C-alpha cells in the first residue's frame, strides 16, 4: 500500500475522518460482521469501523503509523490489535471470519503483482467458512474527471482549524490505469496550504474477476453500491463479496 503523506503524515491524517467518516460502506460491513467471531481490516486507516464493531478478535492493519496513532486513541480502540504492516506481505499466522478493505483501499495497489499479492493475503488469512469484501471504483464512470479544482471544491469544519477549503486535481494515465491526484487543504484563517500527491489504480470488473479466481477466491455476489444494488456496467462501485474457492 502506498505511503504518501495523505496517510502517513500527521498533518494530513488529521483531516481523514472529516472526509472519510462513517458511511454506507462502514454500515454494510458492520452488518456483515455481526456474526463474525474475528475480523481483519486491511487498510484500516484511523480505525473507526473496527473500533465501532468491536469483534471478539479484531485486527486492524495499515502501513501508516499516523493513522494507527489515531486508531489507538479512539473509543473502542483498546479492544483491537493494531498492526503497522503492508498488506501485500502480511503474515499474522491466524485466520479470520471476515476480511474487509473499505474506502477504496484496494486501489492503492498499483500493479498486477501488487493486486495479486494482497488477494493472496486475503486467501491466506481467510477462515474456511469466512467471507471477504472490498470496494474499488468502476473505471467506466471515470471518477477522476470530477477531481478538478472547480468540480471538487468543498469545505470541512475542523475542530481546531475551523473551516477548511478542500480541492483536488487529477491526471489519468490510460496505459497504467493509474490516476495521480493532488489533495489541497487550506484553513480559512491561514494562508498555508497542506498539499499531498497520491496515486490509485482503476481496475475493470472482468479483470478483477480473473485476478480473484487466480488467487483462489470465489465471488458469491458482485455489488454496484453499498446499498446492495447488483453490479452493472454503469455502477459507481465494484464490490466483490466472496469466500475461498472450493
């Protein structure tokens, strides 16, 4: 997983929950976790989801120490084991009833080899009757086209900095299927701009399906959004839910 400042630098990690707090993805996964004795959250970020569901055995993994610092301090965080590690090479020596990657964490894996490695990690850590779920944006909808300064401009209310203006700018490379984008945060009361560069990959559903099959994972259901709608070519999201292949 990438280690860009947007996640690894405390100056940027402080904004994460303001933009990526509890939403439909967290609610859906929390419902899936109700009957799970153990949950592994790969790319757990600041740990809001895993701390809230507080499974009997919960492990949150993220490469960004700044994110995990926030996770450990939040309510419920003391019930979770937080591990700073790369999901591509993770080895916990344990299996889990539910493995999840939310908030498009799968997209930070930029190459075929990276994607295969994290899918191997899922297979290796999934219990025999366990399930996995993750999301990735559908490249057919060209989400990156909306990440211009004009179209992406928004404001956040930071508990210490007050109102913060936010905008993005993105460039997409069709050959690599990678979008390079910049995120800017400027507090209203300051001339300082926090700016970070990030890269994410957009993978088509048929390609992802083949990669999952090659990893020994079987998809039981393909969703197109976190409200439970089935996947279709024009869906915003690609959400596979599955288990170990027989």
